[in-house]
């Protein structure tokens, strides 16, 4: 039982560390601390909103 507790605790520590690192990196990217803030490259873009000038045909 004690060994199982150590194994589960170790796995939980690894998952927590991974989550903290990725969450911190995501926050830093969104805050513009690294990377190019607000610039994303996509293959295609589909506009799902209708613009007022398109509604007046």
C-alpha cells in the first residue's frame, strides 16, 4: 500500500509540474512576454459573421 501511495504521489507531482509549466507558458504568450503577441498564422479563414453591408443587397 505504501509503495502504491508513493507511485501515485509521484505521478501526481509530474502531472502537476507539467500543467504548471504549460499554463505559465500560455499566460506568458497571451501577455506578450514572449512570442509574437496577437499574430497567428492559419491555413484558411472562414468568416462566420455577416457584415451589415452584405445584408443590404
